[in-house]
């Protein structure tokens, strides 16, 4: 029976993943981050208006906070798209964009996903207290919307966590691309102008 070396298999897989594949993977991830951030902008703005119109300031402020955090997630996606696609950007500015993008994908988005999850979890727990409390001051004005919003926010926070894991992987792979030293042309050995014939 022939046994395969797992390290050799992993090495062959890594050799097949070229810089072009890493760029495409990171570009697709940045596009998904940007599109999802725009969706969250619309979602939190709409729900926040509903909460404030129903005088539920606590829920409205949580959406205002999430609205602000979405600016960071959107900036991660946009800088990734600009840095990968627009090759005409000045090298120093492009490098700064990519460094911000990679740092955001590897560190920023995972941290923000934890913030999103705990905000959504706290909001969901507070909605349970609101809808089950016998005190009028803690009763939600719109219990159906209250449960629907907090449940959807919790589901979205899980999706953000998955996206953060993917972005950290793509960010690390693209970090390997932008930090790879550029190959320098090898110096050709200098030969004398005259040819010396060695006779045996």
C-alpha cells in the first residue's frame, strides 16, 4: 500500500494557489463586505427610524451604533476593491490602502463581528424582557416587530462572524502577496571583450 505524505500534499496545494488566485479571492471578499455593509446601512437606518418613531430610544440608539460601525466595515471593503482593481493609483497610496484593508480584514472585522454579536444578543435578550414583563413601562409597543428585528439582527451577526473568518483568511493570503519582495533582475556576469581560446 502506498502512503501519501500530507505535508507534500499541502505543499502541492499551496504551489497551485498563485498570487492571481489570492488577489481574486480577496477582491471577491471585499466586494461581499462592501455589498453587505450597504445592506446593513439600509437595514439599520430603516429600523432605527421605526424605533425612534415609536419612542423606543434604546433600540434606536443600538441601530445608530451599528450604523456607525458599518462605516468601518464599508471602508474595509472599498479600500480592498480600490487597492486590487485600480492599478493606476500611486504606489505609496495604493500600499497604504492595502495595508489598511488587510489590517481591517485580519483584525478589525473579527473584532467588529464580536461587537455586532454582543449588541444583537443583548438586544434580543432585552426584547424578551420587554415582551414578557408585566410592567407597562417595560412592554414593547410593537412586540412582533421587536422579536423580528432582534432575531434577524442575531442571524445577521452570525453571518458577519462567518464573513469575518473568511476575510481574515483572504486578508492574510493577500498580505503574503503585497509583502512578497519583487524579483530583481539577476546581474549578468561580465565577460571580457576578448575571447581566450584554451588549447588542450
